C-alpha cells in the first residue's frame, strides 16, 4: 500500500556529510510518522531518528544526536536525514520506515513501523 524509496547513500570520508532522502507513495503522507534505522554487518537493526506528522517532534539515538538531523517536506512526500561529522561506526545500510497512523507507543521501536524501504548503503572511510 505504501512504498518507500531511499536515495543519497554513498562513500564519504570521516568528518564528511551526506543527505539521505526517502520518497513515499500515498496521499496521506502528511499523517505518517517517519523514522530512519540502520543495520551494520553482524549487528541488529538500530534506531537512528524519527519525526512525527507535524515535524514538530523529533527523536534521535544518542550515538547520532548533535550530528544528524531528520526533517520532512510533506508537500514532496519526503523525509530526509542530514548526516554531518560522519564517523566510521556510521557505516551501515540505512532504512526509511513509516507508521501510517502515527506513532503508536514508541518512535524508536522498529516493530511499530508498518512499511520499509529497501535501504541505501552509507560507507564512511578514514
């Protein structure tokens, strides 16, 4: 019912920046809560950032707080993740996810998200 397509991943040196984009299908994107998750090789998928329908409330993992910024443009059915001061440990596949009815109990729990994109690779080099 909802399709999510990520873009913007790539190879960047430590200390550099990347901006990830996620384009969503659907007519009611403005009501979706959106999140970014990532998964590194051999590790569990982990929460990165989330944003509510209004864009007024954002949430960040401690590991990225102060470096990453999540934002959305409802007119473009898109959500973004600006990643600054990238570190080697940020290397992972980054996934966009949507809760079509907004946050249920927690914005950081992956099981609460209804739809997922295919992911985009981010590789940080020294």
